């Protein structure tokens, strides 16, 4: 099986081709957030340099969130378009799970955090148990202080994600020597991780439906919140 994986949930645009045997290639760009402009050229370039055609791909995998509202919409729409046009299998992977997966066999709790504005973060907790990544706290949006209250219960916590640089001072003050941080190479989601997890999900029969799936936003977009504040109307 071959997976064409993509992630546009953060400032990074990344695409990868992953097979049962290896990661065949990956493009990772964290220069300017222009996902709508660069995503399809990146896919075309990756297929070309790995000598693949779309016919060689079995699965299209994409980050389903949480993360940037605009970024998620671009990635999911692109993946759905390819799936529908080329009749491929569609699998979505949490961006938080992908970041946790990248941390290897860290002996402790892994806590990805993505910026949700106003000192809030998208987060979840994971732990490797017998070599398998296990979710130990469901995805949520929390104030950074509320999350740190929870993390104080653990002896070793590795943090990753774009919110680390925003809150690193507060994290170090609260967790002190219990806090560990990802390398820059694995700080944000990589498409190769999305692809590897997608293969695992496929083997378990966990596939997504392009007609019913929508990205996991958790919180309403800034535009929706401003509309509700201005009009007093609640959007469902």
C-alpha cells in the first residue's frame, strides 16, 4: 500500500509518500503560510521526484485537526478532491496524534499543544505503552494554566507544537525539571507521520468518509465568534 499524506494544520505545509516498506519522500516547508498556493505544486513535485503517479497511490491521508481553521479547510478540501476524482481511500489523522507519534519512545507523557489564541491551546495527552502510542486524555481546548495544572501530576512531560514557543516561560516556571521539549525537527506535524499512522489505521479498518467528515475545529472560528458578539446570535 502507498499513502499520499498531507498536513496544513499549522504554519507548515508538508506532503509525503509512505509505503509499507519506507518513507519514499517528503516535502516540508515552513517559510510562508500560503498553503492554498503551494500545496498542489508540492504534491505534483513529490510524485515526480519519487517517480510515482497518482495511479500508484492507494490512500490519501490528511490531518483532520485541530489547528488553523483556514489551513485545515485547505488540506481537507484538497484531499477530498483527490479522493473523489481518483477513487482513493480517505483517512484522516489528528495533528496532535501525529506530533506525539514523532516523539519516539519517550518515557513519560507527551503533550502536543497548538495555539488556540488568547492563552488557550488545543491539546491532548499521549503515552507510549509497549511501543504503541496511546491516548490518555482526549483532545480539548484549554487555557494554558488549566493544562499546566493537569501536567503537574506527571513526573516527565514532553511538549511539542507551535504553542511551545509562546508559553515556554510559563511551562518552565510551572513544571521545572519535569518539562522536556521536542527537537525543532519534530516540533510540528510531518506528513510522513500522518502517512505512517494512516497505514496503521487502514490495517484496523479505520477509514473516513469524504461526505460526512469535517475538520476538528473544537472552537468556533474568529469570524464566527466576532459575528456572535456583534449580533447576539448563536451559531450552531
